[in-house]
C-alpha cells in the first residue's frame, strides 16, 4: 500500500481503529452497520468490510468506508464524527491523486517531445527536406534488442513491474528504442523523466508520487546512479519501488554507455555502487554499434522514400546506421577540423565531463581553461574575440543536427512534481554532444588537463561537481588542485569533500590544524548525517578541539524530525568519545519528538540509543509504542524493528508487531519475507514464524508456478523453516519446468542439501533428461553435474543417449569447455570424441580472451593437441579484445602454460598495457604479475605510466617504485610538485 500516500494513511488509520476496537469479527462489524442503518449512507456487506480493512485497493464507495470507520469508532470509544471526517478527506485525496509524469497518450504522435532537451533522442540529420515530408524522425527498423525490450514492456502492460537498461555506445539508437517500446503502452500509462534540480534529487523527491502504470525514464542512467551518496539512495528507492505490489505495474527504462555500465556493476574496494549493481544486475540489453546483415535487409525493405535512410544505408561506414543518422560523421569532421582556441574549448569540455562535471558546463569555466591547452605560439596569436569565434564554430548546427556544444536551456521541465529552485545566475552553460563526450572519455583518458583547467574549475565549476573533480585530481597525483577543489566543496557544505580534505591534508602536513578548522567553520549543522561524516573525519586526524566544538554546536541545534540521521549523529558522537555532548543531546528528549512512521529508521535510532546506554530515552521512545505505528508494507524494515525491540527488551511490543507482521505482511518480495522470518525465529515468535511461513508457501503455490523455488528452498533451509522446506520441495519437484536444464540442476542441488530424497526421486521420475534442450552445452553440463552428484545414473545414461555432444552449439568457448569437462568426469569418451570431431576450435568465437583461455586450458587437459593447434592457428591473440585486464592476464597465463610462445609474442605486440581498462588495483597487480612472468618489461613500463594519468596514482607509486619522488604530488606535466601548504590555497 505505497501509493497514493493518502491511501496508505487511510488503510493505516482504519487498521489502527480496528485494533483499538479489539479486532471485532466481520460479522460483528456488519451487524453494527445494520444497527445503524438509518444513520449511515453506506451498508457494505461482509466481503466489502473485509476489503475495506485489509485490501490494498481504494474502496470504490466512500460511504462504505465511512460506515465501517463509524462502527469501529464506536467499538473503540473514539470520536466517530471526527474519524468519519478524516476518512472522507483521505478517501477523496486518494481518489484525486495523480502520479508524476504525463500521459503517454499526450506524447504519441509528437516525436519532437522526445528529442534532446526532452527525452534525449538524438535528432536525425535533415536532407532534401525530409523532415517536412517524412517527419522529424525517420522510420524505425526493429533489431534484436528491441525484442528483448518489448518483452519487458509487454510484461509491465500485463501487470508485472520490471526494469530494462539498454547498454551501447553513443548514438547507437538506445533512446529511440525506448521511445518506440513505450509507444505501445496503453494511453492511460504515464511517462516520467526526472531532471531537476539534479537528476538524483528529482528521483528522490518524487518517489512517493510515482503511481502504478508509470514509465520511469532514466536516459543516461549514470547521472542518477553514480553521484555519491545520492546514487545509492536512488538505487535503493527504485528497488523498493519495483518490489512494491501496490505500485505495480510500472517499468524503469534506462540507457548506459558500456563504460558506465562497468563502473556501476563492477565490485570495487570500497564498494561504492553495491545498490546500483543489485538494481541493474540481470537487466542489461546490449545494443550493438552496427546493423547486422539482417538489419540492413530490413532497412532496405522499409525504404519508404525517406532520403535520410537511403543516404545512411549508402554512406554509413561499418554499417553504423544510427550514428550516421544522428550526425556523428558531421560532428567528427567538425571536431577534427577545429584548430587552436576552438579545439582547446572542445577539449576543455571533454575533460570536464570525463573528470566529473555534470551535463551543463559553465562557459566561464571553458573560457578560463581553454588558453592552457594552447601552444605558446597559439596563445600569442589570440585576438580579442577568440571566444566568440570559437563559440560560433562549436555551436553551429548542420542539416538539423546540433553542434559540438549546445546552449543548455535555462528553463526547467514542465508539469514535474519536484521542489522549485531559483534559476542559476551567471554566464551561460553548454552541453557537449553525446558522441564527443564518449569520444573524449576513450581517446583522452591518458591526458591530464593543464593547470588552467584546474584553476578554472576551482573558480567556476558548479558546487555539485567540485567533489568529483577534486577526487579526479587527487587520483592523478594533482594534490594541490585536489585540495583547492575539496576546500571549495567543503565551503558549500559537502561532507564527503570535507572528509577527503582533512584526511589528505593531514597526510601531507600532519601538524597543520587549519584544514580541520575550515571543516568546522563550514559544517552544515542542519544535516546530521553530514556532521556525523565530518566528526568521523576529524577523529581520523586527531582534531580533538574541533571535534568538541563541532559536537557542541550540532547538539545545541539538532532537529529530531529524522530518526535515521539522529542515529548517525549518536553513533558518530560515541565514536569520537563526545560523551558530554551525547548527554546534552539526550537531555533534549529526542525520543518524544522523532517521527515513528518509518520502522527502519526507528530501529536504527533504538539501536543507537541502546549502544549509547540511553535507557531513559529508550523507555520514552517505547512509551510511544512505535510498533503500533509501523506500516507493514516493507518486511525488511519490519524485521529490523522487530530485532531492535527484542534487543531492548520490549517483548510485548515485539510480540504484537510479530503478530501483525505474520498476518498482514505482503508476500510479493520473497527475500524480504525471508529476512522477517529469520527475525521472527530469533525472537522466539514460533507461532508467528509458522503462520508467516505457511502463508508464504501457500502464496508461492498459487502465484509463482515458475518461480525460483530452488533459491527459496535455500533461504528457508537457512532460517530453519523445515516444514515449509518440505512443502516447497514437494511443489518444486512437481512443478518446476523441465525445459531449462540450469533450473533443474540448481533445484537438484538444493534438494540434495535439504535431504529431500523423496522429492529428488519425484523430480527424476519426471524424466528431465528426456525434456532438456541440448543446444546449450553449459546448461547441459550443469545438469550432468547435478545428476552425477545425486547418483542419478539412469538419468545420466538417458541424457547421454540423446547425444548432447552432437547437438551442442560451439560458438561459446566457455560453454564448450564446461561440457568437455563434464563429459570427461562422467568417463564417456565416445561423447568427448564426438564433440571434438565437430571441431569446436574452428567455431569458437575469439573476442573474449577469458573464454578462449578456458577452452584452451580444457583442450590441453583433454590431451587433444590437434584441437589446441587448430585454435592457436586461428590466432586468438590477434582477435582478443584488450579492455579487460583480468581476461588478458588469464589468456597470457594459459598461452605461457601450454608453450604457445608465438601467441604470447603476438598478444604483447598489440600492446595490451595501453588498451586495458582498470577499475581497481587488483586488476593492475594481476596483469603486472603475468607481464613480469613473460618478461614484457616495456609493457610493464607503459602500464605503470598509464596508472598516474588514468586515476590510479597510488598504484603508480606502489608498483612503479616512486615512493619518494612525489611527496607533494605532481604537476599536470608529470613533474614533481614543489612543496606547498594550506597557505598556498585560495
């Protein structure tokens, strides 16, 4: 019951009065309505009464709700007229609620609303007056990724919420594909594109107002998910939204470049994007750079006389049709032809974007930075109107395609429910063309901008960008520029910048207290989480005086409207040993004032009070009965509160909350239910545990005929729901489809772990070996493995009798290697021979070095020298992609192991150290290790040299042996920076 908020309030109010009335039966309520027939406009019957109290939908008739509320009020001795008035108001608000966004019907037939400045579709070039004759956008040619996207959108139209993220390079047609997909939704659906004041803030502000049947449009999703810390809050909010049955159906649609996908989904240390990875995982749809032959044929068949399509088909290089239509060749020609100050202006914009700037880059920044990119001769030759000339060049459109830079619109979006912000003042801001943004990230990755870029950034970059720019500077060894940027960001109240400023400057100047004093002077005292972050940073550098002063300031003015932030502050005060300030804070009695409507936040506050030994405040908070105010729509949050109530000895409240949760918790988010079940068991609430577990297994049987029962078995087994494990195992053995060998294999494994021998027998009796498809060798290998572990010899024999080696597809090297391994383990030499006779070495794709390494290793272990030779003869070293260092490390290691020295030489000749993309130091260390083993000293030098310029300066110091060379960092030209201190900063 998450939307609309008024409906949630109405349902909570009705349930509160229902409990206050001692939970009368439906018959008793109906009888009360009959007794008051002359006084009430509504006369709901038993089923309607039940729906009014417990159903998540808004009751159709206001009079029925008022009748139920009135009878319950009399039972509870409440003020019946007052309650009836409140119920009427909430019912009207729920009925009138309108979600964010605009109806899709308003967008249909208006493609201009989807273009850049709207939803982000690149305008197509214009030729021969095509726009006037055929429309702003040319005819659309569906491709393979459209089918996968259509499946997600159609599922949403049928009632199942979902998410899809199109991943591809710039101008490959991602946003146009989203536009075409949502156009098929019913007109009643809404489309919401959050933009202002910033992308993540827009999402967070309007999450409560997202209605069912809404498309959440996240074009360039990195703008929503990357910023710290708001990106992780956005990811958490979207996950909760997708799992909320009261908001279903809705669909989240996004686009990402491959490098942004890697950033958001690759685990790093520290793990900054864990929530984004969980949100995005399994929802990637790849969009290729080029049209396939089939796509080109479809393009030819779709020719409706539009000269744009004909021109693209004839002139696009490497079948990159969408890029041609988006004007990429024109943009690249203009970029390559730019010289002097014009080219410098473009490079400044490229560098700003790749190093952390937002989409809208201030002209003041670009104008101040550009001279630093010029040669001495070019700088001396600048005339007084150089900026006007450069701007005229970069902003000139051609054939309807915007220029390299376009003025950012000053106006905000219309009809958006986001907080109003005053318009930004000052000089104009500009947007860099999407394709050139990506081009800059790829081709200028090893370039460190000049001094003027960084000094201009410190003066003119938007406050929201300063922290990221400072991080980029520090990670490249530009310690002084980083300190200036972080100092400025601290002045704007950014706690993360404050932490970096204090810690980094302490590392360089341990006795200088001025950074800590600056942090104290600019701490945002109304943001308790920010203050907590600053206190932690001050403790790390031993700034005890500043800790005391800041603690006293925040305690005196802290607000109590956010229990989560208050818990952060309490923990930070304990961490810095500010015991007097904790006492002063608790003396203000926050427990009497903090809201109780968010169980997760109340739980965190209880935990912080418990750790602080604040027994009186715990008592005061419990006296307000937080369990009675807890909405039950988030099982994770309920579980957390239940656990804390038990920890502070509030057993009666814990028991009541457990009773309500067991009876009313929504079952549509299974893993949240498992968390709650686990806490119920730990709390000793055995009856409630059993009730909820039985509700869940019954719900699964009814609503998830193809659900992932194997994974759920694992969870139920872990929390000790043995009876339900047996029931779910029975369901799984009887109902799991047999057409997916991976699913059957996982289920067999889980059944074995719970010792469900009868269910294993029942599953095998359904003869999965006879039903499983044989075209996926990896899936067949997984099933063979599971059958072998269960001793299912008859099923193994039956599966092998179907000759999987003769049916397996051979293009995926890892899949073929897996099947080879499993056939060897089962001792079926004939099948091994059959598979090798099909010459997998001739069919394997060669672009994935990790996959090729696995197949080479398995072929070598099998003793098939001919296949090893055949695969090496195809020259995998020449075909391997070089962007993943761990994959290159694996391939080099295997080639060295099997003695393929020519291939090692060929791979090294392609200079992988120059092309590999590094996300963490582990990848760097691994590739350096294997390069040392093969004696590639030049590659090692090139690799360590890249580390400094691409944001891994600490690794450059560690692996390059430069520990004593750069005590104060370095300059953009690579030389060691001279000594500097706080006094040198502005």
